[in-house]
C-alpha cells in the first residue's frame, strides 16, 4: 500500500511540476513575442527617445525586465513600466494587459482610444472586444489574432510580413 501511495505522490508531483514549467515557458515566450511583434509595427508617435512597454496588472513575473533589459526596438532603448490602474498610464508604445475584467477592458480601451498605443493581451476574445493583438495557445503553439480595423483606427501600421502569419479578426466593442 505504501508503494502505491508513493508512486501516486511521485506521479502527482511530476505532473504538477511539468505543468508549472509549461506555464513558465509560455509566460516567458509571451514576453519575448511582445518585443518581436514591435519589430513589425510602425507608430505615428515614433519621435520619443525610448521605446516603452507598459504592463497592466503584471502576471508574468520579471520576464519583461529580464528579457528586454539592455535591448533596443527601432534603435530605441526599451523601458518597461508596470501599472495597476489605467489612469497611471503615461506615454507608451505597447500596453500589455496581463489581467483585466470586462469592465476594466472597456475602461482601458476608452482611455487608450486615439493615442496610438498597441494593445496586446492573452485574454480570451481580446481582439474581438477591441484590443489590437491577442496572443493565444492552440495545440501547444502560441498564435496571434489581430484586429486590423482597430489597428488602423489607432494609426498603427502592421507590416504585411506579420499579417501573413496571423489570424485577422473583426470587432471593435470598447
């Protein structure tokens, strides 16, 4: 009986830690993807000296800092900001929304409207609800949904080379 319990505990621990590792790798990849996406985007407000990525309600640990520290996007040093309230948003190129309720999303979209900010999230239905880029997982691969209508309204131009690799969705319900 003790052997069965020990085997069960071992299997449980193995599965639990494997799942934790998988989530950790996925979170790290999301942080990397945000920086890679930026290389396919043209912003109207490109005259700032820094490239700013703001993370709203961070759920990804220190990955943004560790991955982007000392790196550049469009020849600009990357600066990472963290906020928990949309009213604290200052100038940013990218707003990564890590966690938000539907009401918060509506508030975020109203606040960022016409400010030339690329919104990215892994929240379910994000692009259809009015966000620009949604990162999602399908068959253990990260994929992108892009709301091209919203990007155009925000005066954000996405290069065709990225658009060929993603799923284009419609929706603009702030």
